[in-house]
C-alpha cells in the first residue's frame, strides 16, 4: 500500500473556492494544495501556513522544494533547522506531484464530488482550531457539516453485540437531543454509532483516513452514502483519491476528537485505536467518557483502563453523555431515583424506633424505647412522627408498625 | 422485631478476659457490658470510654442511669448536654438489663461460644481505631481474626450470575495472595466472596449485624460455620443473642469498611447497602474500588455511580484490588500487555516508511520516501532500521516489507 496524495495524474476539475465567503480563492486553493503535499498532522506545515498564509507558503515551498531553501527572514536558527528538515520531507512528493506546474488560480486540485472547507468558512468546525499547528489545512467534505453540537462516539471494530447495542442506544439518544454523532466509519462500534444516529432521524459525520471518495471499509460504503443523504457528511483531510494509511488512521483520530465537544469510547480492547482518539481529546482538553462493560469482556478492557487511569468519566446512557458534552448545569443528567420507600425521609432515630415495633402485638412506648436503645422522650416523639407519616399506629394501649 | 441486647434473662457463662494480655479483666468485662448497653456507633459512649476507661465509665453509667446525672468534672456545657441526652437514651435499657446487679468481675456478660476482643488485645484489628469515638467497645468473635491484611468485598444480595462469578474470582485471587476476605454474610455477592476465599483455601471473616450466634440469613449458616472452621471468624459488636436490626445493619457496614484496608463493591443497585459500606470506607480515608458491569444491568448501577462520582477506582481483577489495597509500589498491578506486535517500538517515522512498502514488488528508496511523505535521507535511515529489525528487505534494487 502506498501513501501518496490523490492528485497525481488526475484531472483536477470542479469548483474550489467559488463561494469564497470571506476566504480568498487563492488561499482556498493553496490550502487544498497543501493538503496534498504535507501529511496530516505536519506541524511545520501548519506553522508555515499560519505565519505566511497558505498562498504565500505555497509559493515559498514551490520555490524551495527543488533543494535551494531560502528561509523566511524571521526564522530563528531552531525554526530554520525544522524547516530545512520539512522541505527535505516535502521535496520528494513535491517533485512527484510536479507542483512547479501548479499555481494559485490554476486548475483546482479537487474533483467535483467534494468541497474544500477552510478556516474562515461559516461551516469550518471551530473545534479543529484547538489542534493548533496540527490542524488540517482544509477539510474535504461531501455533504453538510452544519453548525450543531457534535459528540464523538468511537470504539473497537471487534465489538460485541453488547457494545454495538449500547452504541446504537447512545447515538439514538444523542440524535434525539439534536446532537450530530461523529465517528470513523469503521465496522463495529463506529458503524453502530452512525446507524443509531440515522435510525433516529439524526445527522452523522463520517471522518475517513483517506479520500472522501473512498469509503473505508468498502462494506460500509452504503452507510456512508446514507450519512451524506441524511444531511450529514463524510470528511477527510487528504484529497480525494488518497489512500488511508496506518499513520493517516492515527491522525484521523485527532480530527474526530477535535470535532466532538466530547469523545465517548463505547468498547475498546486494551490496545485500541479508540484509545488514541480518547488521548487526542484529553490533549486538547475535551472531556472523555468511557462505557463500562463486563470485566470478563476483553472488548471493554480499554474502557476500564481509561476509567482506572482517571482519564475518562463513566457514562452509562445518553443523558450522561450529554452532561459530559454540554455545559454543566444546562445539560446535567437527571439524578436517578430508586423506587420510593416507605421510610424515605424518616430520620435515623425514628427508623430505629420503627424497627423496634411489631406489626401485631402493640408495645408500650417504654418497651419500644428500650428495644430501640433511645430515651423514652425520644421514642414518644418519634412514634408521634411515625403515626403522622402513617408508619405506626397507637391502639390498645401500645404501638404497632403499620403495614407498608 | 425487637432490638434488645442479648443479655436479658440469659445465663452468662464462659470466659471473658481470662487471657488478659495487657488488658485488665475488669476493663474487658466493662467493654463487653457496654456493648450490651449502647447501640453500635454511639459516639457518646465511645467518647466516655475513651475518657474514663470502660470500667470507670460503667460504674458512672450504673450510678447515673437511674436519672440522677452526676457529670464528670471536666465536662463542658455542650458535652454535658450530649451526655444528659445519652443517659436518657441508655436509661431504659439499663433498667431493663438490671445493670445495678452487674459489677466488674461479676458474671461475665457472654456465652461460651464467643470471645470478647478489645483494644489492646493482640488480635484487635487496628483498622477499627480509624472509627474514633464510633469504634465498637469490643468485638464478639467466634474463630480467629489473625493479623493478615484484610480486604472487604461487598455487594448486592440481588446479584447476577456475572456479579457472583466476579466476586468468587476476586476472592480466590485475594486468598491466594494471602489476604483475608471480609464481608457481611448476606446472600448474593457477600456469600460468593466468602465462598471464593474458602474455595481457594483462604480465610474469610463474616461480620454480622446481630449476635455471632445468629447466622443471618439462616440459609448461610453453614457458610458461616465453614468460615470459622477454616481459620476465619464470625464477628459482631453486639452480644450473642442480639437481633440484627436495620440500624445495626447500617452500622455493621462501618465495621466491614474499617476492617478492610480497601473496600470493593462488586455489584450494587442504584440504592444499595453496599454503597453505604463504600461511603464508610471513604469517610475514614480507605480506598474504594468498584467493579464495572454492563450498563444494561441494574445490578451494576451503584458501581457505575461510584465510578461516575469519582468515589471509587475501577477494578477488574484481583491484581488491581491488591494494588488498591496495598502500598503503592509493592503491590502495583502488573501493567497489562496486549499481544506483542511486529512494529512495537518502531518510531512513527519508520512506521510510515514501513506502511509505504509493498510485500511483493521492490520499490526504490526515493519512491518509498515520496509515498511516505518523508525526506529521502529519513527514508533511507528508516529502511536501514527496519532491515535490522527484520521488517524490511533490500533486494533487486529496491525495498519490500518482510512478511510478519
């Protein structure tokens, strides 16, 4: 499997930057071009784009990729060294792509089916900015990103029926609460999360490691199409046609974490890519939830590891996920209540007195006090309260417990 | 059900304080007598015993229980008020017991089958001292307490097969590690914990809410006898013959928590007595563990609640319980390892280079560099490392990935 960007030898047709809401066409073009040149998560590329702007950075790299590195004037020796290494890294691919023939405003490096979304666009997910220099230069999008709050549900491909069931339930609950469910489109938990959101009539976003024209795995192609058709999207940071390599899978996880206001791991083995998503979320300060499962299930071992390490909050239903993802106070999960019991709200002393009552033979207050180990005065006061609460009866010269 | 102490109308025979290792017979006798007079957890009684000594406190309460309260000279007005209320509380039972007829050195308030263990005895569990004034005045013991480290395993009576299985597994692991398993002798998780310890040839301690001569529930009587016969014990803080009342069950939980160097809740419903044991442990600064389970199981809801609240550490096997209970460092659970993978220990850049190799057609280093998005120099260095690790081969003028 090779890891080349998807622009090589392709006819590059279709619109890029034609809507240009606040972002110049040249800048948009250059960000798309950068997504073909630098691997996902390349922080030197990110820093260069931030410093020079994408178009200027592109002109710079085209001029320097041949080997003559003319550093930006402001560069420190340390930055210069990093930049030299980066140019050495970008050079082989730049030559292969033939970037000398590319120029801002020239043929856009995309295909008709995908849009390029860049920082400054109304639908650029602001959550990605937390990635700093590691943020993608652009997103390649099929479908709609929208502006609704997003929750990431991730987990193992080798999921159990239990895990998939919980993923569906959580996604249904999140979709009903108006949240977009983001996941990675893999088999197992990812697919269950997407399916649950769709089943509830909600929207879901599939983040892929390769090009958005390549549904990975192929068996989930239909699910991905359904996500797009239902108002959601499929999103990648490498150009259409690019292959999903191992390192791109790992980098993809940081996108999922950064898109979600919280990340929930439903099932994950002791070593699992889903844990990398959780750690990306933690690194950018986003809350992480983990769904517990049987300790006898290896598919839950990674979730238990997160709980044990204190890295994740234990979540057991959609309300708890919403609490995790939302502002505290507005989305607090309703406090669960067990069934009400007859002695709820009765103080400990009165409970002790109640314990000392029989249900048949009436007992004098003094006997009750002795049995309960309380003073006669306390017993008499407690019996009065219990009588008011319908929990004790005074008859035949003594006290009995009322049947409850 | 009445809550009277078990001394009334009984012949009180058998030895109390005959071994007197460092604790005077009179003091031992008086602590046993106090256990009949004051309800478990009575902090005024505890404070009085600490201040005056048990024998002197006994003489004082016998002299004052009739109603005339001569306060100790040192008492503050606030303490005096508490003491007056306590005497009013103790009075009815003192009159019923006829304590005027009791005196230190007189007939011991016990029966042959149980020993009285008091603070200062070699087998007094030092963990109980953390309860302060709420510590029991004595323990009534059948069997042996020993000096081994103790772990509390508790949980729901209405346990599932999953929960009972986990309780057995944990108890077996703890017993094999030389730990004593303490629990409450109830059906469900408690019984499974006791059974597991016994099955592994270990020792277990049953803490009962009533007298140690009353196995509660009756169906577990044989289990309790087996615990005693196998070098363990059944322990209570009220005299033999006493009934297990509701408030005594709740107070009993504090003993379980204080006896264990850690408390682990295996299964517990959203409201469960096992949670009260966990909260007692937290109150005295002991670590609490909770075993996760399926979120679809109501029997695990209380465990998940403890995890969610951050009150408990997630524990999934005996090694993790030992780590929780033991000194950090000496008992740290072995870091679990997934199966070793071929690329373990390979740095991310070399992994990317490895990803870019095919298994059949050899590729020139320059092609690999381009595909991986790394510099030629980095690719060549990485290929050299991969070759050394047996992960890549150089043949026919190019590089391939070795089958792993």
